[in-house]
């Protein structure tokens, strides 16, 4: 399990957030983009709130308790 503020890097991180509906905060560089729940993911993309985000471009931060 990740703590609030930890960066999601591995499939296991995204799977945990998907299974437990833990919110994820998305950043493009240092710019906040969105907070939402992971709907699906693969090695290249994460779907949050009907939007696909490239895992290599964006940073995903764990937000439990948000």
C-alpha cells in the first residue's frame, strides 16, 4: 500500500488503487490536472474519469482519504 503523496510507478500500485477505489492525483510536470479513480490501466495508459493519461508523460500521486 502507498501512503498519501507517494508516486504510483508500478502496475501493482495502479492495481491496488483500482481495486480499492483510492483516488489518484495527476500532474503534468508540476501542474495539477485532475483527481479521480482509476477505471483501467495498462503499461502505457491509465484511464481516470473517462480520460486516458500516458504513464510516461504524467505523474500519478496516491491520495487516500481525499
